[in-house]
């Protein structure tokens, strides 16, 4: 609780990491966005007679993402968590005729999302090493997806944000369409339909904001600080909620998630469940909670209701399904609901929990989607009536599935515990009914997970089932990376310290880094009574 | 030096005539004839360079009949670039006549240039007809029956435009666009003006191929040679849109006489084009319907009757010109429906990339030229409070992107057709140094147009300002 109290301080002054701010680069964030694009183009035009360089292409994609992770680690370590302002900012006039600037920057929630994107990116490439067909196109599209996710996270101009938000849909839909399972067409069209609807809502919301703010600039510093009437705030916030609900996804705009996560190749399922969907929560945080406090207060019960319906629906649907990948897809919706509950709490603690939950929820969702996809591939069946008693025959995957289940439920030692504690502590104060409903939904999900574990891992072995083998080294590594991330942040939320001192060893601690900017975002909600207007 | 500004027009017309005469009288030896497309593309690029260098000088010519302002500079530069890239990307083995195939895009570009610089109604009409006639000639080379249909449809459109122009002239007593605007500024909107404007815009809609008036042009374009189709879908439509923008600027003081009509047509085109593109599978009709949808966005920008909206439309029109004209040319002979382009990404990677980018740009997919243009128009629609039109436009774009996804799958994910099953209708485009360079240039233009759009959008904005818009 001391740690939680420290997070909610209005002016957090955690100890900076030694050397924080020493390394600066005027284009660090641009590197994170454009290096994958450049490498994707390079892969696209690389000569590859009869697939001779397929392995090289996989290596290029892997080392590109690894290089990005290295840059990201520098950014994370050098991040000055005592500053509430945007960092690593880049600002260049782009299309001044309509007020577009190439403006990038990150604060605490941004660095958390970038870290998530980096980890998920590596896991996704590792999970894709088994791709044999059209390797060039696959890794090209995967790198473009990674670039668009990074771009949406670091964008500080709404035009740039829309550009990357919308751009993510095309490579992902093609990946599902080209490398997916038997129902890939349905999955891809659903993905495009729902995400298209969300993008449309986002564009309408942003353009309404742009027009109300005078039509001079798309910069978030202008748009999100514009003085709006509560009515306008609500209209714009509703558009943003629709956009976020299609992406996160939230009930009832979740229609794509089952098909996409069940039909997509494993690497794509990981990146969708882990990174691209978290952008929905990030959008809500940036545009509704941080920018429209009046709407944030008024719509918080709606957000809490959406969160409760999402978690409840996901749990019930997971209980009813007989397909392990469908079950994983439904369960991957649960962390999104918890994140939104934290935002609906409109309190500093709830918002901080929500930001941490984006990271932990992304890892947990990717882990459950990835482990179930890998398990079904290794066991040559997706049917829960066939899969039974697999723990002795696939011990690595069994352990990872257990960790995924525990992470979804927020068990101590794992990072999702901290996130869920913060979220529920914040939410029970301001949204008690919503928080209770989410807790009930979580209990239903726990039942579904228990049934999954009991049957698939510890049931009596099915003699008629096809042959089973444990995960390969690559599969174990990518799943282990996701599980390791959850364990590391769970064990060292404030980073490991040099023994006997308060100085961080090499990781300044995710909880410390994420606080930068949260106090600013939460400041309108600190007062006991909500303000009528900004 | 004053007339140096008109050098691009002179170069284009002279080149078109020379190429036609060289073809007719066989002046050139066969070896030299092989280099005609290269030479043509080079001269058009020189004309573009001259336009960008000398065209910045504002002035009027021939007693005020032609104006060189920022609008003219933008439109002329855009069509010259389009013509150069189109000539370079075309698979000339799939065309029916190289001399006429080279000359007609130049004449169509000249028509747009005349319309863009026209200061009066006569110049607008002349430019429009010239561009339309070039399309008819290109179609006639392969399908005289379809050319006749286009001629009849074009004739009807011309009649509507002429009647409309005549009524506008009779109402205002002035053929000059600036004069019309000055006279109209003092009058209230009246039915006597609204009806001729409706006729006029109806004729232009037929010429531009905007839904629901796209039927004639679209069917004809599908039967033409690749470059002929590009001319019908692209440059002819650009000429009509250029005339439409100039007329809208002249009538801007009484927007009530044209805005509702343009809004309805824009909505139909955006949604209808996107839905139709999703409904068809063959690549050329899909390109055509995507072009219809994007032309709807151009019309939507015009309907805002503000400088920002018209500037956005102009910027988008530049992107449209390049993508809609060069798209069918990149597709080449692949007229055998969707199977003809199965696996084209493997067999002809550069052309496939060009085709994919053309379609994505026409659908408004990020981060290509069409996306930036459509978002610029969308911003102006939001500013003018036209959220219904904006929503419909976004719906059309989503449908268009879904359609393009289908084509991308065929291009890059499907296996190529077996050679034994590949008939003449599914023949692969010939690979030449020029066509490869043209496809590369097209990819660069369509990707860089928006990403490095700072000066281009600035020029489009100045173009709208030059029309006297606020």
C-alpha cells in the first residue's frame, strides 16, 4: 500500500535512474516508427530466388525488432520520470495548410505502451518463425504492423494518430487473410468491418474536435486542451468510446475478436491480442479521461457498464465454447474490461492501475492467445472434447498455460496483481456497482479457466486424440518472454535496487516510469466534486 | 519572356502533333520509333519543369482570356506529371497505336491546362471538350462501338453544359468568371439560376463519371485499351472536376444554387463507388469504381464552398489524376478478370506494387496520397458542419479499403496462374526499362505526394485562394 500511495501522489518525485536524461536523440521516436518500415520495404524488394533467403528474411525481421527493443530500453532507462511533460519530443510542420504537424512524444503511459509493443513484437516474430509460405510478404506485413502500433503510441498530433491507427488494420487483415485458418476470410472481413467502423468514429470525433477548436491545428496540445462545453465533450467522447470499443474490444463491439484470434496465425494472434488492441484503452486515456474531464465524469458509469458487460460476457462465452482458441479469444477480452474499469474510476489510483493494466493485460492476453494457439497446433486439435490430460506430455506449455491463467486472474507475484489491485481499489470507491459486476465477471472467467486447466492439462488422457508434442524452443522462448515480463514486473514493480541503497540497478522500475504524466492526467479528478467545465 | 508561361502548353501540343504526324507518315525509322515513349515522357517532364519554374509568375494573356495563377499552376503541374508518368508506365505492347496512344494523353492534358487557365466560360468549355475528345479517340482505336456510345453520352453532357453556360451567361450578362461572380454577389439565389446550374453540373457529372452518372463512361472505359481506360477514368474526369471547381468558385456568393445538388451527388458517389468496388472482383472495374468514389470526395470538398474545402479538393484531385490515369495503365492487358492478376506480386513485383498503391490511394488507405487528400476534405467538411456527408464518405472509404484488400490478397497471396491457362486476356505486362522506371516513379509519386505534401498542399491552398475563396 505504501507503494500505491506513492503512485497517487500529486507530485511524484521518485529517484531518477542514474544517468537519466544523459542520452538524448532528436529522432529517437522516429527510429521506433520508421526503422521497421524501411526494413519492411527492404525485405519486400530483396531478391529471393525460390525462397533461398527465407531464413535471412526471418532473421532480418527478428533483429530489426530486437534493435528496436534496444533503442526502447535506452529510452526507458533515460526516461525522466520526475518530469510531467512529454519527452523525446519531435515537432516538425507537416501540412501547415490544415494544421498538421509531425509531432511525436511520450509520457509515462506512452513509455509503458512502447515497452509492451516492443515485447509483443519480439514474441510475435519468434512465434512466426515456423511460417513457411510467402515468408517475404508475411514478415513485411508484420513489420508494418509493428511500425503502425509504435506510431499510434508516440503520435502527439491527431492526424498522425489517425494515420497510424488506420494503417494497422490493413497489414493485419492481410496477415489473417493470407496465413489464417479455415475461416480466415470471415475473420479478416470482420476485423476490417469493426476496425473500419472504429476508425470512422475516431475520424468523426477528431474532426468535430478540430472544427470546434477553430480548425487551426490537429496537435494534441491544442485539440485536447481546447475549452469545450460539456455537451461537445460528451459527443466527442462517445465517438472516441465507440472507436476504442471496436479496438479493445468491448462488448457489444467485439464481434471480430473470436474469429480473428482463433483464425490468425500464432504470431499475428499475439500481436493483435497484446499490442494493437491495447491502443483502444490508450485512446480512451488520451482523449476522454485526460482531455474531457466533464465527459469523463458523466460517462464513467457507461464505461464501467461496458467493462462489466465485457468481462461478464467473456467469462460466460468462454464457459460455453468447446474450441480452445475461441476460449482464449474470449478470455483475452477480460484484461481490456479491467483496464476500462480503471479508467471509469476517474481517480488517480484507478487511472494509474489502468495504465499498468494496459501493460499487464496486453502481456496476459497475448500469453493466453499464444499458448492456446501453440497448444492446439502441437496437439493437432482445437476441440476441448479431444484435448485432455496433456500436462505430462507437454510440460513447458502446461506451465505457461497455468501462468497465463493466473495472470488473467491477477494472482500475486505476477504484474497483473498490482494492476488489478490498483484498479479495483480505485473503482470500488467511485464505481462500486461496476467494480462489483466486473469482479463477478472475473469470477466467472476464473471458473472457465479452472475448467480449461482441469480438462486440458490434468484430465484423463484421451486415447483417441492425435499425437502430441511439447512446444519447440522458439515457442517456449516467445511464451516465456511474455510470462517473464509479467513475472519481472510482478516481482520488481519498482525495479531491482543496488543492495542497501535506493538506487535502481539497471531497471528503474515500470511503476516509477509510468507515473510521469499520470498526475497531470488525473489532476481534474482529484477534487472531491466534479467541475462542470474545464 | 512574358509568354514563357505558355511554353508548356506549346510543348505539349507540338509534341502531340509531331507524334501523330510521325505515326501517320512513317517519318521515323523503326528503331527510332521504339524510343518515342521515352522521348515523349522526357519532353513532358521538361514541360513540367518549365511550368514549375515559369508558372509562378502571375499574369493574364490573350486579352484576359487565359489566366496564369496559382490554381492554374497547380492543375497544370498535376496533369503534366500525370501525363509523364502515364506514358512511362504504359505497357505499349498492349496499346493499339503508339503514336495516337502517346498523343491523346497529351491532348487530354492540354484540355485540362486550358480549362485550368480559362478566365471565361468559353475557355472552360473548350478545355472540357478537348479532354473528352481525346478519350473518345483512344476508345475508338479498340472499340468503335463503345467510342460511339461515349460520343453520344459526351454529346449529351456537352449539350447540358452548353445550355447551362448559356443560361448563366444570359442571367449575368457576363462570360467572364470574375464578372459572373461580381454580378451574382449582388443577387439573391433564384430558381432562374438554380435550374441552369443544375443542368450545367449534371453535364459535368456525366463527364466526371460521378455516380449516378458514371454508367456511360465506366462501361466504355472497361472496353478500352489500358491507357484509354486511364484517360476516361482519369484525365477526362479531372477536366470536368477542374471546370466544376472554377464554376463553383464563380458561384460561391450564392452557394444555395449548387451546394445541395453537389452534396447529394457526392454522397451517392462516395458510398456507391465504394460499395460497387466491393461488389466486383475484376481489377479494372474495381479501379473504376474506386475512382468514382474518390471523385465523390472531390465533389464533397467543392460542396463546402470554403477555401479550405476547395483547397482540399484540389489537393485530392492531383492525387486522383495520377492514380486513376496510371492505375489501368499499370494493370496492362490483364483483362481476364481476377485470375489474370493472381500472384502478380511475384511475377511483376514493381507493377504489382504500383497497382496496389494506385488502388489503395483511390480507396483512401493510409499513408498514400488519397488518404491525405480525403482527410483534408474531411477536415473541411467537419468545419462546415457537414457531418452526415463526412460519415457517408468514411463509409465509402471503408468499403473501398475492403475492396482493395481483396485485390491485395490476389496480387500477393494467391499463386500465379499456370502459363498454360494464361490466355491473351490474362497476358502479363511486358517488362521494359521504361515501364519499370515508370512504375517505380508512380510508386514514389503516390507515396511521397502526401508524406511530403507540405509544398503541394500549400500550393493547392494558394490555388483555392487564387479563385477568390475565403
